[in-house]
C-alpha cells in the first residue's frame, strides 16, 4: 500500500453505508472494502499519529484502535458493528489514568479530544487534592477559556462538592469533577483531505493545555 496521507472517500462511504446496513451479511459482502479502505489505513494513521504526538509532547504514545465489532451481550441494540473509527493515544507515564488523545470519525463528524474521562478511585483522591489547591483555579480558568474558544468541555460530574471539602470551596467546580476532557468537532470530510496527520496535530494544539495540566497532576 502507498504511504498513508488521508482516508479515502470510500472509507467514509463505507461507514455511511454500514450505518444503513448494519448486518453481518452486508459486512461480509463488503469486507474487502473495509480491510483496504478502513482497517489498514487506520493502522497506518495510528502509527503516524503516535509518532507525531510523541514529538509534540516529548513522551512516547501508544495507540489503541477500538474494534469495529460491538459488544452486544448486555445491550438492547443488537447491531453487530460500530459505524465509526475510534483511536486513543496514551502517553508513557507512571499514572494509572494519564490524559489521552482521541480521534473519532463517523459519518456525521470527526471529533478530536484530550483528557481523562474518569479517574480511578486512587487517582481521583489525588486529583481532588490537587483541585483544592492552585491547580483547581487553573482548571476552572482553562475550562472557561476553552469554552470561549468554541471547544466542547466536559461538565462537572457531581451536583455537590464531595465529602471532606468545604461545601463553599472556591474551587467547587473543579472538585465536583471526576475527570476533564475537551473536544473539537469537525466535518468528517476533514479526514479525506491531504495531510491528515499534520492537520490533526494542528487541531489538537488547542487541546494541549488540558494535557499539560493533567499530565503532572497524579
């Protein structure tokens, strides 16, 4: 295969058609299109982005490509396939839950993200301890700034400040969080234009402050 530069329009067309024909029979009939236009390019893109993020942050990143097969064991929705490409990129870190980068391409949009969805119990305690100090003010300020830029920012998970902290704590908004993530949403056609890796990294620059804030927190 030629070196990856961008996803093909056929790749996006496959995801669009799969959304309307989400059956094993249809998928098997179009498996070659999936393998040539989606699966193999996704692997190469993930490799390129891991390298690019490593240079961008100074830390090695490992990519995880999420399976196209859905886990339907406990879901009312029994359609067998995901109709998107999802990749996460995790930095080499001693943290249990380091901030990660996300790439999600669907027929409707391309979403790029960075952050931690939810800390594990031990990391959450350290996150809250940090939020009670100056870093809590920094997080609140950062969330406001990113929203003003038109980015999507996750909202606090709790209605009240957790036990152990003053209910009127000035960093209450930060303490009510179990994580923090930011997102930028783009037209899916972004993924089919030349130079995808470089352009994706450029878009992720707006999310870098979240990474910088969280990478040293816990």
